C-alpha cells in the first residue's frame, strides 16, 4: 500500500508518515500541491492521498481540483486533513472531489477509521 502525504508542516508530515507506516503503508511526502503533483509523475498511483488545505504554492483545494481534472490521477482517493472546520469548507472540499475529511488534531485511530471508511485498510 502506498500513501501520499501533502502538508506544509514537516511535523504533520512526520506524524502522518509514522501512523501510515505503522499501518503498512509506503509513504511519499510533499510540502505543497505542486510538489505533490511533481512527485506523482512516474510512480505508481498511491492508494490514498492525505492533503492539508492551507499550503503555499498550491493549496489542498487546488490540488484536489487538479487531481480530479487529470485522467491519470482521477481515481486516487483523497482525504483532506486540516484545521478547517467550517461546514462550508468541508462541503467545498467534498464537492471538489475529496472522498473524506479529517479534522486536526487527530489520533492514529481516527486516521485508521477514515481509511476503513474508504475501504483502504492498512495492517
């Protein structure tokens, strides 16, 4: 299983990588949406991408819209992992193509539960 973690916070990338690695995932990290798109080129499609909303260069919403417009990446499951808690933002992300939404702060159990909801199970 492969996961893409897209967040401008190195701490959050490290925490998510540790959680996902413990669940049996190989993890690719990116610091913003453009970085993530670059890292997707030439590698097998990840089983899930966990994407922050607020990032420089290309934010999570723009990343999700870009992925959904691309035939190559369209089917990749996407989970927003963010501090954005307003229902309007949740609806906007889901309408753009996010499959799930996880609020920060989160626990390993919350990440695993969201993956199970999506039918993606780690160990």
